């Protein structure tokens, strides 16, 4: 029992450290594309320190209790491996036996199955967060194979897509929000497939430019009718907001649902005559920007969601904080081994036949 309580105590301390990492302002890690390259190029220990301080992987110096026997694990820096060195006597045979538990420092984390140097991973993510992702440049400059680059691009995408599917609501009492729909047509480079049309629906706060965008291709429905759009508005725009939209009938009930609402008839005008504040010019600017971003050649519609997610992340998060925010997200999406241990309330009962768990 003593072992369990000391284990819980120590895990509690490490976890509170992890939580501080999330809250920390991290001002020293604010950076830009080129400074990040200058900081991490060829420097594994710096990259590892960065990943540890952002909770992406467990620190080698953390006191992590063995999930099998509760003894604190030792860390092998060269192999990035946590090993249990404890021995015990098997009651039946009275023989000494090693616990034998071991686990990689990368286990469960964003880096699990990362078979290349951590500094390369940091620079790959840095490039992923830049406006123009270039496969060839990453392969050539970091010496990674096409398959590896392809895989890691999609792992990065999982992080930004997770961020995308949890977009924060915008607006609030008296806050002006513009909403609109736009059609994205994708057909080139999809020979033999049905023409794909995807509508996007989004909103933007006029003053702060905070926004949300959702594709109408499944999760929320595909039609631009009230049954689809109203629940999206209620999810992403806080009550009391003043909404400006075009005169599409789907928006008619907004003023009965706790929103201020005014419309401009896009068939006739871009700005309501005599009421210049009634327009949707901010959201139209957003559409132009998104279309420029996602309409580049060779972007297939199945990747539309990925591109939208990356676009919104890169344009919503200020550049100096992008790497920081990305890795904090990655640490939450893929909690490292230490977190998995924390969630196990008690050490597993050791069975004699059980081998090492890697
Ligand atoms: Zn053990
Ligand atoms: Zn940071």
C-alpha cells in the first residue's frame, strides 16, 4: 500500500508540472519560421527539451512508477527507454525474477513510431505550419523518404483537424458577426470521379476577425437549408450577436432565436442601400482567402477538410505561437506514456507468465 500512495503522490507532482506547461506563457518559445530553423537544425537535445517542456513526451528525469510493480523506472537516454530494474521473489518457487517492464519515451505520444531525429520532426512541423507546404523540400533538406514525409504530413494533419473540429464559438451580446455560404467546386485531377461540389458555411466577427468555417459535406448535413444552417449558427455563434447575412430564406428565423439580424440582398446589392453597415464584406474576404489557399492544383476534394483545417489554424494562430500551440495540441491528442500511467489507478497485478511489456 505504501508503494501505491508514494506512486500516486509522485505522479500527482509530475502531472501538476504538465498542467503548468499548458498554462505557461512560454514567451521564450515565441518564434518565427526562420528562427525556428536556426534554433533546432541538427540539435537533438534542444528539440527533445522543447518537446518535453510542451508535454509531448515524458522527461527522462521524471519519476515514473512502473505500472507493473510501482518501483520508479530508470531511464536509458541513448535508447529513449524507461526500464524497471526491480526484482522480486516468486512465492511458489522462491526464485528471484526481474520485473522486466520497459517502455519507450515516445510511447503513446505524437512521436511514437518516429524513426528519425527529433530535430527533424520539429522542423517538419515548422514547415507544415508555413503557408506553402513542399514535399520535395522536406525530403531533400531533411533527408527523409517520400513515404515518411507523406505519413508525417498526415499525422500533423490529425492535430490541426482535431483543432478544426473543436472550433470555439464566436460573437456575444452586441458583437457584429457576418455569416455566408460559398461553393467550392473541385473537379480537376479527379478523373473518373463524380464532380464534387462542397459548400462552406462560416462566420466572422467584424472587429476581431475571429471566425469559424464548416464544410457542408456530412457532419452537419449537406443542404443549405434552415434545418442545416440554424443548428450550426446556434453551435458557433453566441446568442445576442448581431448577425448580417444575405437574404437567403434559411436565415429568416434568426431574429426569433435570440440574435439581432439584418440582411442584404446579394442579387441586387453588396451593401444595403441607405444602411452601409449591413454588408457581408468581411466574410466574402474570408472566402477569397480560403479559395486562394485550397484551389491550388493537385488538391483533391478528399483533402479539403485537411487543407481547411491547416488554413484556419495557420491564419487564426499568430505566427510566433504556432509551433507552441501545435505541440500543446499534439500532447493532448497523443498523451505520452506518463499520462497513461497516471490514468491507471493501481499497478496491475503481476502474473508469473507475463513477459516484458514494451
Ligand atoms: Zn516493475
Ligand atoms: Zn511554448
